[in-house]
């Protein structure tokens, strides 16, 4: 049983409010001389704001440069660190000992930091009281009198911490530290209701938690973007509490973005991070989330912080991807084969069609082609076909490739007059490129390896067989 125990290891953050210059005196008894860093976090990144030398445990951060409100960390010469909160108060001092940075911390001139460390001292002390009880419980038979007694003691300590936190929030409602405490409040999930048939709703807990995850979080406060609380919660919300399919991810992102519109910093951060994350995702199909973000927020002029060159590049990439998303109908192409006969991709009759884009002079293509051939041949009796598109304009090299690879039974095509725009329709920015289409020419896989092709086909045919 875990005690509700708070140790703050936060990211730091900035606000849109202009900050004043700062002067922070520190003394850490027992600390060796060396460099002391004042740093902060942005999302899941760490940055250094200032560096000074310590002498006999004393150091002083000061500057006329703006220092934004938030939670900062101070890194000592031997890598120990602790946090301080900067609000409107920019001039304060603190004193502690290297042997117990939290336990000996005394702050002067900053109410936020006094509250911050009083809370940490209490929870640290309660944790020290709980640890031996917790260890003892591991060695005593569960259900025994002694086990019950120790468990009750641990529950009592846990209740003390919970009550202390509740009172702290009530007494100091306007402080930023309390806002952070509230942001980490657990979500209470009510009893699962029953459906009309009397069965419990299996989706209730998942959906309720997701819907209420942000209840205690102030998504209108710019400072929250620069805390790991927000970034971690955002990733948890998107990855653990959202079905990992594009439509569900899009809905979760839209909900979060709309909730954050009162905070310019949060709004900007969510869009920037999610756009980059899903644009570079290695998970097949998640490029649809990138496309959704671009068309919903970039194209509509809701991202004024993006410069013109970046905007053009982002929109152009989304335009290239949008016609060939997973689940979409494969874009129309009709290209002449080696006999000059037009081969309409959509008129190919097959349960699955492998769309293979290759450069006959590409080493990787020469490696992949025989693997694709082997996989397709293993399903020859099931009617799988290959529509192989040469991406270059050298007809002789193309025909040599077909002979060397033994792929005469493929539907081999080449667009010597560059009429089909297959590059734009299928985002062929390099080779090889493998797509897999179903019988209706819907894209079910894209930009996959030959190994992935074999696995997907195996699973697809198992699914077909199981549905018969």
C-alpha cells in the first residue's frame, strides 16, 4: 500500500506576463565549491538559465534579464538538485544543508517557497515513518493480527497526508504551488453502472477517466505548459487513454486543443508538439493525425507563429500525404506496361494488390524485389497480384530489371511521359515504396517492408478464413 506522498520534480515554465529581474541568494552548508546551475524545463526538455560559482556554500543568481514565473531547479556541483518556485517575488534567499536539502530548507522573502517546502517537509517526514512499516508488511503473513495492525498504521499515515493536502489547498487557494497540487489530484471514478441487459458497462471506467482527466488542471494558465505535469499528462491522455487509431487520436487532440484556447502558450505547445510527433511517427497510419492537424489548424490560419516558409512546407507535405491515407481508396493511376497497354490499377481483379514503386538502379530495390516476389508467390494460388511501377525514365534499364529479377508475371508499368502523377498521388519521395490494397483498392498498408508485407498478408488471409 503506497502513501500519498509528494516529491516535486517539475519542469519549469514561463508566462506571457513580463517578468522582473531577479536576485536569489542561496546557502547550502557542506557543499563543495563549484558551478551551480539555475535551470528549467520546457515540456520534457531541460535548459540552463544561469550559472554561477559557489564559495563556501554561498551563491547568488542575479540579472537584469527577464526571468519568467514558474518552478526552477538548482543543480549543485555534485549533481544534487532541488526546486524553487518563482512567482511575482524575484528577490529572496534560502538556506539548507547538503545532507538533507528538503529537511533543512529555510526560505526568507518568498511565501510560495515557504509553502512549497513546508509541504515537502511534511510528506518527507511521513514517508520516513511509513517506510519501515511498509517493509515490515512484506515479511509478515497477510491476514495475521500483526499484519492488520501495521496496515492500519500505514492507512493512518496515509490519511494524515491526504488531510494535510486537503487543508493546504483550502488555506492557500491562490498560490501557484496549490494549483500544481490540484493538477495532480487523482480522478475519483464512481461505481460502474449497468447496461439495459444487466451487465456492467466495460467501457465506463476507461471513458470516465479520460473525460475527467483534466478536471483539476488549469488549462488556461500559460505557466502549466512548462511543467512535466502537463506534458506527461498529455502523453498519457493521448497514448494510454485514447484508442490508437487516427479518428480517436484526432478527437482527443481536438478536445485538448479546444480546452486550452484561453492559454496561448498551451494552445501553441499542443499543436506544435503533436504536429511534429505524428508527422514523424513510425506507426503506420498515424500520418492521418498529422494531416488532420494541418487541415484543421494550419490551413485555417490558427497558427500565426509559423512563418511563411514553414507553413508552405507543412501544408505541402500534408497535401502529398492526404490522398494516400490508410483506409482511403487508392488514387487512380493508369500506366502503360511493357507492351504499351494501359494498365488501370483499379481494374485489377485480386483479393490483394501489392503496389511496388522502385528504381531499377536502386540497391535497396534490388534487395526488396526478390523478397516481395517470394512472398507474393507463396500466395499465388490465392490470386495476389503485383502492380510494379518503375519510377525512372530509362526503358532499357527497366526491362533489364524485370528480366534479372524474374518478375515477368507482375504487372510491370513505366510512365515515360510522366502523365500519371503517381509520385504526387502516392507520395513517392524515395524508393522502394510498398503499398497493399484490398479487393476494393482500399489502402490497408503503406510504406512497408517486404517482411511486413508477408506478415500483413498472412494475417489478412487468416482473418478471411476465420470469417468463412
